[in-house]
C-alpha cells in the first residue's frame, strides 16, 4: 500500500511541470496582444523619427483599434491605464497632424506615448528609466546656471528640464506610487511656476534640493527581474521527485534488508 502511495505521488510530481507548462503557454497567448501594442508604439515612434508622418498616423490609428479590442476582450488594463495611454495616444496623433510643430516636438510627443505603452506592457524595468541621464544632467546644468547667476542659460535649461519631464510624466503616473508621484509633480510645478523667484533667491529654495532627491529616488527604484513562477514550480517539483525517489529506494532497501535478516534468523533457528 505504501509503495502504491509513493508511486502515485511520483506520478503527480511528474505531471505538475506539464500542467505548469500549459499554464505558461496560456499566459504567453494572453500577453501576445499586449506585446503587439508595444511593437506598434515603437514602430510609430521610428516612423516619426524618419518624418514619415502619414505612415505613423496609420500605425497609431491601427493601435487605437487594437487597444480597444484588447481592453474589451481581455479587460487587461485598469481604468487609470486606459485613461493615461489613451490620452498619450491622442496627443501623439495631434502632434503628428500639426504642421506647425517641428520634428523634435513631434518626436518628443510620440516618445511620451511610446514610454507610456511600455510602462503598461512591461513587467521588467521600463524604458522611461533610461531617461535618467538626460533628465538629471539637464537638472544639474540648470542648478549650475542658477548658482552662476546666468539667467539666460538658467531659463534655457529650465525649459529643457520641464520638456523632458513631460515626456516621462504619463509613465511616472503609471509606475510610481501615488504619494511619491504627487510629491514629485508638486515640486516640478513649483519650480516651473516660480522660476523667477527661484532664480532671484540664487538657488537657495529648499524645493530644489528636495526635487533632486525625489528624482533620484524615482529613477533608483529597483525593478526586480524575477524568475518565471512556473520555473520555480518545475524546480520544486523536480527536487521533490528526486527526494521521493531516493526515499522510496531507501525504504525498499531497508525493508529488503529487514526481510533478509529475518530469513537468516529463521534459518539459524532451524539449524
């Protein structure tokens, strides 16, 4: 009876990885439409960079249809994700269609859209974190101009910093905690609104130091690249199989030795 129980347990352990593989394949199928949306957003950005605005517009129109379909069928996205991505998409379409905007302005707006889509489709470190260097470099240059009392450069770097911040704004709303985002955004709005007051104070505003700290905290967030849970189950299952097999063999060996000893004792008694 014990042997049958062990065999049954072994069979269940052997079947576990198979069921997990099926589950993993199902997850891949569910993620396929989202991956397509991510690819479409990247294609649109590359086309805008090449100034192929009509082609980019077609891609964005197709994205809109696919996004609606995925949202309705799979109900994958939260209301905030739907609202933010839709808003970024509409801005991208408007920018592409606006002939009064220069190429850089169009690229920046579509980049904002691209980063927002990646933020909802990527479970790993999102693309917007790669904006750390330009954002922090521009911020540092702005502070240096402020300290030097160079108003022209200060204004120029301030505008550049605010422009870069706007590019990652939707992604921050999606990936950063509400409290942290609100604090960061309030600080950015403060220095943008009171830029002349900040300049007249020679950079002694407490908000400047706090903003730098908040920016660093946001960009230094750790996005753990965790192993696929199904892989852990396979490892655990395989380990269980080995342990149970060794235990089964050990038990069989022990029982066999006990029977052999018992047989020998009986034989010696007969003699």
